C-alpha cells in the first residue's frame, strides 16, 4: 500500500494532467490523492516543492523503465526508433502533457525549473551513453560531441512532443528528417577503410 508521500506525488501528477499547472493546488492534489490537503504542507512544505519532487521521482521511474532498452540500442536508427516508441507510449500515458505543463510552470518558478532541468538531464545521460558507444569507432568521431548531441536530441524530442499537439503532420516530418540523418551516418560507417581514413582526416582538419 502506497504511503502518504507517494499518494501525494501521484496525486500531483493526476492534478497536473487534469487541471494543468495553473489549476493545480493543494486542494486539487489532495482530492486526487484522497487525503487531507494539510498533508501537502506537512510532508513537502509547499505545493511547489511537492511538484518539484513529483517531477524528479516520476522521471527517475520512467527512465528506469527504458534503461535496458537504451543499453540494447545498436545504431542511430535504433536509437531513433526507441525514441519514437518512447514518445508514443509517454504521450498515451499522459506524461507528455505533464512535461508540457511542468515546462510552462518552470518559466516562472526557479524550484520547478531546477527540478525540470534535473529530470531532463536524466534522459540526456541515457542518450549520451548510447552515443558514446555508437560513435566511438565512427569516421565522424573526430567532430562528434556526444554530450552536446545528446542535449540536442533531448531538446528536439521535447520540442516534438509539444509541437505534435498543434501540428501532428509537421512532427511526423521532423521525425522522418531525423531518421534520414541516421541513415546518412550509417552510409558513412559502411565506407571502405581507405575512404574512412580519408574522411576521418578531413573531419579532423575541419574540426
């Protein structure tokens, strides 16, 4: 049986999905959790602190669900396929809506901004680990920046999740464009040894 803190965290996520960040209050969270609203302040001190903890704990749990699948990714195309599957599942479960609301609230709330940034870093760390592994022996390694690229991919997926709500076709086109880039890297990786050495040297010079 879930303890009071866990009930409040779950209630906060339900309240955000139902009412949006602007309509989420101690009352709406307590109602969703089925507890007295005074317990919000007893356990977390404030609604903002509860929302920050809900953001952190929910993301930690979601990342853990996908960690094994990240570890099995063997190509950039597989990474994008996993990203698309993750996107579809998270949207269906309402987690994309929660993310959108938390990002909106983070614009004016420093505590929520820190928690949201920390949550996004959890996803970025998983992607960065995959990119380090995939690009280590690639001809593009001299100019590849797995840390920066991981942030760019995370930012792109966050943007696509929000973009899809207003332009689903446009988001689909963006996914397709990312997949074409992955194919391009695969083609480069399939070059013969002479071409790979020449490309690597050229990229080092340009880098």
